[in-house]
C-alpha cells in the first residue's frame, strides 16, 4: 500500500522549521541551502553591476532562527 501525502498537513506545517520536538527553533537543511543560494546570487548580481558598496558578508547561523 502506498503512503500518500496529506495536503492539509503540508499546508499547516511551518516549512522553514524542522521537527518541533527536537529543534523547535532551527531551520531545515533545504531552507538553509536555498537561503545561501539566494545570497550568492544577489551578491554576484551586485558584483557584476559594479555596486561594491552594497556587498555584505553572509552571517552563518547554523540553522538557528535569528529573527
């Protein structure tokens, strides 16, 4: 028997966070990777356009939510 996903459960889940019982305030790996990818893309765009004053360093948080 195939296990199907429950769409209601997926929509209600807070996607940025992992399993609440273990790390209730850490982000899951996919979100951390996509966030870093977005940062790299943004910095490459700024570098190519010559806006060097807008470049910033990436703050690594190891998944801990900081907002």
